């Protein structure tokens, strides 16, 4: 087992060092996003598609949501690198470029996340994946977006003029890395909340997007990763979500490492943390996503 873990970590380090191989960029709304205030790149949410080699493909896809406090997007460490890692497992990856503050606030970011899952599910056959094996992975504020999609989903808008909107936006699983979760506790990342909801948010919205309060038995199985020494987004965010999942009997696995700052990504520069992607791969295997 030690040999497997060491070999896996070495393979991932080599993988991350390779140049990115994005196959295509897909606009989520080719004719313009709802509520768009312009026609620039910042107004056009998109997915950058990374497909694994056909011989390695396992039929699973993941929408990846980079963090950045809803004010910027950490698209390399929390987008491109995770996408390449997923490809190494045979999983298709779709890195989401969602609209951000100060140009956009709620509901644009949430709409972009929901549309991303619908889009991938609608086009699943085109990407060689199963529509029932689509996950979402978010880092930091991207984790808030991912957990919002995973707790505020619908099963498709029947009769919608746009056929993509008829697809469900419920992820089949979630991966939440040092995720922002709670907006109603002392552990709130205020920057993310204000960038998403504005400086004086409606208390109803604050509660609605404190996602540990929105978990039900229909919430997807979830993997959580954080560190005890994260001062930016305290590990209590992950703990609160994990406890809510347990309360509703949703399968979940959580790893909180003792040391490590916020924003570690795949953590290959941190010897004490670099094992965490291996733990994630094991969880994906247990959940049947690597078959």
C-alpha cells in the first residue's frame, strides 16, 4: 500500500508538470447568459473541456469550480491542475469560468454553476460519459458554488424552450476542498458572502446559501478536504456540512489535516498534505466512479 501511495503521488507530480491539453471551450449560453450586462469575455461563462485518452476513459465527468472569493478565479491551481489530475484517472473534466464580483452578484454565479452541470449532462454522449456519473468539485468559494448547486438543484425544467434547461442540474457526487459553506456562523468567509450577495445581503438569502442548512437526504455523496490551520476558511465549514450529511444519512468522507494554509490545491508542494488526492481517488473508486 505504501508503494502504491508513493507511486501515485509521483505520477501526479509528473502529470501536473505537463502542459495543459484543453480540447475545447464551450460557452454555457452561446446566445448570451441571462442577466448579462455586456458582451465581453467577463460576461460569457464557459467550460474548458479536458478529455482523457479514450483508452483510459471511465465514463465519469466532473465540473471543476476554481476559488477566488467570488472576486477572481484561481484557474491554474484550482482548475487546470485538477482537470489534468482527473484525466489521469480517466475522468473527463470541465473547468468552469463563472461570472464574478464586482461586475456580477447573485444569482449569476449560481446560475452559471447550475447551467454547467445541465450542459455537461445534456452533452454527456458527446463527451463519452454517463449522464448519471457527473460530479462537481469546488475549491474555497468555488466549493461554496459547488455545494450550492448540490443543495439547490432541480431535476430539469420540463417544457423549457432551451433543451439544456430540461436536464437535471443535480450532481451525482461532490468534492469540496477547503470550501466556504456557512454564511450564518462565526466561520463565515465574509469576502465571499459579500461578493456573492452584496454588502447588505437579504437575511433570507444569507440563510438560503448557508449550505449546511440546506442538506437533505437527496444531497449527493460528498468528499471533504480541509486543514486545521486554515485561517481563511476555517475547517468548521467542512465539519458543519459533514455533520449535516450524517444527519440525513448521505454518504460522506472528510479529511482534515493538521497543518496547511488555505488554497493548497492538489498540495503537491506540501509533504504533509500531498496524500490527499490519493484519498480522493480511493473514495471515487469506492463510489464506483472509476470503474
